[in-house]
C-alpha cells in the first residue's frame, strides 16, 4: 500500500511538473509581449490632409508617409448595405460570437486539411481588427499558429471591452481596400469618386469583395475579377439572409460603375 502511495505521489508530481511547464510555455508562446487592447488607437491609419479652395473644391490631398488615404466616418453614416455586405463576406456570425467564432475555425481547419495547406484563416471581424490595429507589421504578415492564437486572445479581450458597433466601426474605418485606401470612406472616394454615404448596394458589394485580396480583385486593374467577386458577395448576402434584394436584379440594374 505504501509503495502504491509513493508511486501515486510520484505520478502526481510528474503531472504537476508537466502542467507547470506547459503553462510556462503557453505564457511565453501566446501571452508574453501581447499588446494592450486599451492602446488600440495607436494603430489607427493617420488621416490624410485635404486642401480645398474657397468654394469647397478639393485641390490637393496629402497622404501620410508610408500610409494612404483615410477619413473616419461614424457607423451610422455608413449605408446598411455596406455593413451587410462586409458582415456576410467576412464574418457571417459577427453579431452572435464573442470575438472568436468556433464554427468558422472548424470550417477553416477543414478547408485547410482538404487543401493540404493554409488556405482559409477563419478570422472574425474582431480578430482582423485586433490584427490590423494591435499587432506590428512583421507579426501581421506572419501566417503562423502563434500569431493566430495571439490574435484570438486579443479579439476576445477587445470584444469584452467594446460593443459590437464600436468594433465594426473600427474595422470599417481602418481595413485596407487597396490603392492606398484605408477605410470605407477612402475606398468610396478612390473607386467611385463619392462619399461612402452615397454608395449603392452593388458598390458596397464590390468594396466588401476587395477586403479579402485587394490586389487580385482590384477593379482598376482587373475589372473582371472585381465583378466576379462582387457577384459572390451579393450571393452571400442573399444566401445568409441579410438582404431582401433579388440577386439577379441587383447584378443587372445596380451594377457598380468603375471609375
């Protein structure tokens, strides 16, 4: 009996040691050096400087060094179709998850397993916001498990401290749409020469489609790819039940005009 007790205590000590070692590993692998979500504003793209004449006509736009166009607009000023298009395309469960979407993670893992490589990331809008505004450039570019885990921790912290509307506003005003356009307002001006408040449903769908790959879907250099992606976004909006617009009618009568 005494021998069994000694063996049991030895096993417990080994298990406790392994658990402690694992906890130390997780701390340094995931949590060590993690940015503070309260400093999220430090990652904002700087607003570009605009010079107007006396009649309010834009004469020059001076872009911040190493950044692009950016002008923040409140969430309530962004057309609902733009919000619907981005949510349908980037994070269909955005309004219900707590920053990380387990269903999206499983779906992405299955896609990656089938493809034999890292194809889908499964990142929620909250995770993308945390990545864009809290992680430095080198870590953002590193498609590793460590970065994904750190991104998930930050997303949960961010969602715990902010409302859904606030996180979505941060995302829509800071995400990159290509051609030096950061945020929905800069994108509207760059691709359609209008304010974001004036965007049509089809134009919102085209912009939402750029987020995944702004270079490949760039309407200024590859209109066919941009319009194909636009159709995908419109179909997702209908399939996921966040718009009542008939997909065929939108594709024909509300197709975006590219400038």
